[in-house]
């Protein structure tokens, strides 16, 4: 059986696609999707990727959202400091033993983003 090799992209609707792509670039370091051969795509570091469908009635993230992005970070404290200095609200800071530390932010269109520093 053939298996997929990794996560190739995440595609979603936005009211302001260009502005939102720039927000992700400016605050999380994610290059916008290339539109020509000169543009560099976002290349991730290898590591764990969790694929987890949740129950329709989960309270882990807002009921009016069908997805939540989760990004691995190397230093959650430094990322939180960087985001707060850009006036981005950080919430839901927590730790799960053996799994790692977490924090939550939202992009300008209200999409939930979980930041995860895996346990070492």
C-alpha cells in the first residue's frame, strides 16, 4: 500500500487572502504560496504532524470554526514574546506532560491557531 509522505498544504477561504497570507508571513514566518518560479515556498522542519479529526461537538476550539491550525515551535516563550510585542493576544497557555507546551492565538479573520512546543 502507498502512503502519503507528509502534509503538502492547507487551503482555506479568506475574506482577504493576500492580507491574511502577509499576516502569516509577518508573524509566523510562513511564506505565501508561490505564484511564480522566483518565490520560495514555506519549507517546514521535519517533525511530528498530528492529524486528528475531532467530534462535531468538541469544545477544544470554537464551535463556529471547522478547523484549528497547530504549528510546532522550537521556543514557545520566545514566540509568545514576539506575538505579544505585535499586539497579538495569546491565550490558553498550558502543558501536557510528555506531549509539550501549548498556547493559542487567532489570525485576523478569527481562525484559531495552536502553537505547540513538543516535549524534548
